[in-house]
C-alpha cells in the first residue's frame, strides 16, 4: 500500500527546488528544479522578480506532479525553506509585490548601513543583536524609505523570499527568526522582535510579519491548492531560513554529521563536541544541483 508523501521546497538564491519524500521512510520519490535569474545593476544591486519566482515554483511543481502521476494525490504535508535576508514590499492583503526582491547580497545599501552604525554605540548592537555592527536589513530599509517613501503604509508589509512564498501558499504572513535578525527586527538576546531596532530607521514593527512559533503549520489555501492540484488544508510548515533547515537535516541524518548544503552562501553545518576547537581554512565548491 502506498504511503503518504511530503513535499519539500527550497527557494534558494539561484535555484528553486521541489522534492517529494516518502513520509514513512524519507526516501526521495522525485524532484524538480528551476534556475532563478539574478539581475545585477552597475551600482552593486542584486535583484529577482517575484513574478519569476512564482512561475519557477509553478513550473517545478507541475513537473514533479507529472513525474509522480497518481501518487501526487497522497501529499500530506509541505515544508518550505528559503534564502534569508531578502526584501520585498508587498500588499498586505493580496501579497502582490510593489518592488523587486532585493537579495541579501545586494551592495547598494552598504553606505546606509555604515551611516546607521556610525551613529550608534557598539554596545547597543552587542546587547541586542550580539554582534558589533548593524544588521544589513536596517540599512536597506533606510535606503528604501529614501527611494520609495510612498510604499511605507499601513496596507503594505516587508517580506523576505520565504515569507512571500509562504503567504502565496497559505495566505498567512509569518517570518523566521534567522531572517528577522538579518532584516534588523529581531533581538537575539530576548529572542523577540524589538521595536527599538526599527525605531532607528523610523519604521513601525508592524511593517514585518510575526515570528514563526516553533514548527507550527498553516493550511494550504484554496487558491494555491487549485494551482498545485492538491486538496485545501494540507499543513504547510515554515518558512524556515536555509541554515536552520540544513541544521535540522543534519540532526536527523546522524549523531554528529557534516550536512552539505547546496546553497549559494554556505556549504555545511557541523555538529561537533562542545569542547572542540579548531578552524576550517578550506572551502569545497559544489556543482550546481540543477
């Protein structure tokens, strides 16, 4: 008798992957991937078009559905992981994007981040974000306010890649703590969203989504269910940031594994003894999984 399947979605910086797994054994049953074009600007910008992300997801899901045939109807759950630290300003009700997706490695706002950090004592950052400098996202919000002030309204919301796709599937705005700390809304000491951080750039904390609580799920909404040809109500978990998803995979695979990531910005999570010391001077470059 066929068992239920779980879908895993990885919305990376350069590749979107959709995989199906046997819910009992974890065996991979099928996968599909699509390249995501990154638009580069002469001043260091790195952007993607949200509509292109939508089409890549629909296309990859349709390919996997065709590959699995009748087994597609046995999807019992969906999990979403995504690149962290990206920025879209979207309509709060519909999810329609008003800006491109500005990627975590966009270089246009470094001056704004430096300007912001220069006026604040280092102790402020150490106390709240546990490092000596301002999160990149705060500089980007400052830049966006100067470039597009008309978009900062009560009916718009700031969303990252994972939040954007999660909303498309569920109609729920929710963000991951790892993403929130890159955006600059998360106090790493208290593990809560912190209005004092956003006050620095004059943006209310309501401009970002609430934090995901544990591994809570939200039901697949009717519009997404029609597009995916799946029943409504299937639980969708996430959005997770890619590092957290990789860490969970590593913990599940073995006691103290090295889990290689196929992401753009990092290569692995190590689970080591608490008293381990050392350094890693090497970097292994893996070929594109697509």
